[in-house]
C-alpha cells in the first residue's frame, strides 16, 4: 500500500518532497531509513514539527531524491523495470542496499524520478 503524496500544502507549509503521515510505532529514525534521508535532512525540512515528540497523524515533509515504492505480492524485477520505464543499472544505482536484487513483499525500493 503506497500512501505517498507529492508536493503538498499542509498546516506546516509547502512540502517540496513527499508528505508522510506518522503512524503507530513510527520514529524519526524509522522514517529516515524508509526514505533514505538523514535525520538532519528531516529536521531541516520540518522546522515547525516537534520531531522529538511525534504523534500519530503528524505530517513530515520528506526531501527525497527517489520515490519509494512498497513491493507488492507478485512484483518482479522485470515488471518494475518495465512499469517504471527503467534500465537495470539505473534501478540498481537507486537501490544500493539490495545485494543481490531480491524483491520481497513489503520491501521498500526506490524509483528514480525521470524527466518527462
């Protein structure tokens, strides 16, 4: 289930990234790992959010370089490459954490944004 939203205006201001709504058991560290950004980048992008005291429903602006995608049951590498119009090298460079490439349901992979 993907619940990511691009470029949103919200009560915290304009978000030039992805908007993430805090869920039960989310921590700043967990969110940073999910999106592949540093804690410092999250805090810098969310100056009005009390990042040390997150509550369910808080929204964080995520400064991402790639769009996270949650692997669904039945997804294959070939399907992802075709669906997102990517070559293997581009996909691999966006997902260095995957050694070797193995897709498991609910894993997060990163899809590079393309021009156009």
